[in-house]
C-alpha cells in the first residue's frame, strides 16, 4: 500500500482484522503502487492496495 494511505486507512482496518483473526500475522509493505505490482505478481505479497498500476 502506498505510504500516503497506510497511516490514515490501515489502523482501523487492522484493528478490526486482528480482533477477528488474532492468529494471523500481517506485514505491511509501504511502496508506490508501481513497485508493489511486481512483488504481487511473483507471489511475494498476497494483497495489494493500489492507486494506479499495470500488472
């Protein structure tokens, strides 16, 4: 997820998620959308929140 969104959007989402799924570990990777696309494509990252990219 791009850094400019992570600080405002993620805290309430992660709080609810971790309460629902306490045994799931989440790692947040803060990179621009164009940098995230290749690591999603190669399977290093499972989920991506992007603003604009070509995958």
